C-alpha cells in the first residue's frame, strides 16, 4: 500500500500519486464507486476491502465511474495541510493582487466616486504590472518579426515565442505527439481551426462523422460544428446537472457498433455560466473505449485547474482549446489549440499565407511540413503568444493545487451565505464540483417577478463600483435549461429580440428588454478576504433592497440599457477616455479632455436620498439611500413618466421582470398606507371639563 492509501485507491487512481507528490497530501480521489476518501458512499461508514458494503448490489461493472461531491471528506490533517499550503503561497497571491493594473483606480458613478472592484475574470483577465514590465523591458526593445532568424532581434523574438510554446506544452503534459498552435481570438479561433483541419467542409468526411456536444457548451463550441454541416447531437445533463453518462454511453455504443461513424465528443471542462466542472479524465476514458475522439474546451477552466493532455493510456485528450486572455495577466493573448499530430492530414493549411510555405513559384506551391509553422499563417500575435507563456508560468508557480484549494474555499463561502436566501437564486447545482463562477437572479416575491439582470449589473457598478456581467454569457441552450424556458416559450421571446423584421410575429415590436438572462460574478483566487466580503455584502444588499432603486432608474426598451432617471443619456459616456480626443498639437501625445468632462454627472436627487451623516462606506451609503427612497419617490416621482413597453395584450404575461413603474406604484401605495397607519385616531382621549 502506497502513501497510506487503501488498495482500492492504489489500484484505481494514478492521479492521487501525482497530487501526493506535489502537495504531500493523502487525499483519496479514488475512482472506485465504493470509495470516497476512504468512506463508502452508500452507507457513509469506513470502507474496508475485507468487508465490503452490504448495500451494494451486483458486481462493479464500471469501477472508474463515481459522482464527485462539492464537499469531499477531508481529514483534519488534510485540512491543516491545505491551510499551510495556502499560507505558504499567500505572499505570491498578495503579490499578484497588488500588481493588478487598475487595482486602486476609482470610477465616477451617479452616486459619487467608487473604488473599482473587478469581479468578471470569467470573461477576461486583467493586466499585471510585473508582466507588462517584463514585456516593456525584455521583449519590446528587441521586437521583430519571427519569420526571420538572420538578425539579433528576429532571433531573440523567435526564441521568446518558442519558449512560450515549449513551456505551455510542458505545463499541460504534452508529448512529441502533440502540437501547440497559437491562433486568433481565444478558444473560438482554436475550435474553428480544428474544424477546418478535420476537413469537415468535405461532404465525404462529413458524412462519416458525428459530433456530440454537451448541454454546457459555450456558443464557440456549438456554432463551428453546426455550421460545418456535420451531424451534431446534444448530450443532456443528468439530475445532478452533470453530463448524463448513461445517455452518452448509449449514443457511443449506437454510433460505434451500428452506424460505424467517427465519433467526435467536444465538451467543456467547466461551464462559464455556473462554473460546474466535468470529470475530464473519466469522460475521456469512456469516449476512448468506443474509439471516439475527445476534445475539451478549457476556456473557463484553464486558469484554475490542472490541465493534463496525457495522464494515462485511455484518459489522454485528443485536443484542447484554451483562452489565455481569461488568465490573470492575459489580456491580448491569442487562443491556443493543443492537439494530436495525427489530425493534421490536411494538404493545405487552414489559414494559408505568409509563413506557411517552403516556396511559391509561378506554377508551384510547397507548404512547410512543420505543423506548428504551417498552421500559423501570417504575422502572428507575437507579443500575445509570449505573454501567454508568462501567464502559464505564473499559474504553474502558484500551483494548480493552491488555486483549486482557494476556489473550494470561495465556493463554500458563497453557498454558506446564499444557498437558502429567500430572493437570490444561484443557477446550477450547489452540490457538485464547481469553480468560483456564479450566475444568479433576484426575485421580488411581492410582485412575483425578477429584477432585470442588466439593472443588477448597473446597480452593482453605480452603488459599489463592482464590475460584473449580465446577459446569457454566450451559452444560450444551457441558459434556457437553467431558467426553465421551453422551446415554445423561447420561440415567442425571440420575436422580441430578432433583428429580422420579417421573422417577427405581427404586432410584436423589437424589445431587447424582454431577453431573459442573469447576472454573473466570479471571485478570483488571489483576491483578499476583505474584497470578497465586500462583493458578497453588495450582492446581498441588492438581493434584499435593490428593487427599491428601480424607482430611480429608467430603461431603453430597445437596447435594455438602464440609467439613473435624472442623468441625461448623452452624459453616459462623457466621462470616458476616447481615442478621438488624442492629439499631437504640442508635438507630444496628449489627450484633450476637459476636466469638467471627466467629472461625472452627479444625480440631482443624490443629496436628497443620501443622509449627510452617513458613512463613506458604499454599503452604508446604500442602506441610507434605501431607507430614504420611499419618501423621495412619494414626493418627487410620477409613475406616468416611465416609457411604456408597448407589448400586445396577448403577450403581457411574458414580462418576467419588474419595471420601474411597478416599483414606483408599489412604493407610493405602501407609503400612503403607512401614512394612514400613522394617522389613525388615538384609542382614547382625555376627559375635558367645562
């Protein structure tokens, strides 16, 4: 028995040895169904091979299949080791946090100046001062095109870019059978490139291929396959919210045994909507048992998890797609495709052009045989590729085990606080492994509707300076599942948002405001506890009292943009920097912005709502405003000033969000009722003598 683990763990888990060697922890991640950190998942008692659980029926047909839990059973020793591990890396995490470019900037909002807090790393990472210093001092001074090796600058730039490729390949455990290709915009470009490499535009190839996608997929891992014309099958989720493996195996058997088509499974490693993680090794093994190809979209997961192209004979990955711009320090990095060489049988590169050829004559073309060169046509994003190598190196220096431990702490913290909240609804299962990415909606029970996700986003910005995202996060089909919207209902909603007038049902106007969605935030692993608590306090405040502020805001029904009512819409962007304001009039570069343009329009009503004696803390200010809104609205706001939504009567039941008019009317009615309550006659009067 190795490292004190059970024989079952030793037999079925090679990964645990890797974990032990790196972290020196005895964490059992055995894939045997009877073992869950040395505990039986059926009877919750300690498992011993000599006395198996009596509730198990029949033999173990698939010993590698086991459901993971968001709260694995860790011993006290393990927990202590995790704490020591985080403490050991705390200085590096603080270093990252303090070097975020823009870390201490303040933004102007209708309610005054606020410190900017970024909670949108699931969309894009932020720049790091030390990485940009390295680029400025060690890369840009020697910058030249990598297509020439006959001068010092060309050689230096080429070396740095190839260093990045080599490091990334090493960090994902790539082998000589794998290639690393820098390509275009994030995972989107990587997926499109592989679709072209597989020659799915060829009808004969297409007819012999079937593609499975999961219910979690980002549009980037849906649209390229659909538009190629290949048959695409969507694998649903099971009751836990994970890929339905029984359904998947059924389809794998059918297409492998009966239809004899080449099976491509292309799934994401973690959802960018819910953060829910897929067991990539287990699914990879299953797909390979039926001779399928397994591709993984790591766009959302890559900054936070271990990536292993070749963990074992059956669990290897055929291709993975990465968006390094989502890493901290990653802005302006290209997408990355890492794939097995065997796929690159295409005679003509997917993107022909400079750098892809050995020679071109008047009558003949010969492309280079080196796959990485021939598939990176044109002058590449050289600086971005080098930066990608640096951010991968930073992640490796922190250690995926440290990141995963911190992510686990953050997820538990959020669910401990919000799991039973009466109005805040976090989408997706709360009991399975996930990253610290959270999409949520806020319900208003008294009106039986939700607060519009765009308004939540605006309010977090205006009141607290917190940057989050709203919409559907480019994962439409999955979002429909999470929101519980069926095909018949969404077909009606699309009439409100389609750009094609001819596709719209008669009488339905274009109203972007009707598009369903959610707000999303994520907590970065390097953020300090004070910042995390501030974000959660702000979200909880909006969940409790955010509806009241609808009475002070208005919306554009066509664009779904919300703004403070007393703030003219033309002032929305007057305080932002603009390239059009850059001049060289004084023979130097200057931004010609008047100071008054940088001073944001402050609400005329803000001084009436904010108690002058309130704290400078934005949370306390927001509470003060919430307490004073009713009186202000009753005395100053007329619900008739709100723009009508102009929805035909037969579709008004589809309005899922609370409007400003709804809240104004509610506040006025409630305020009047309180006035009547306070003005009731006294129950008795003193006797009067004449």
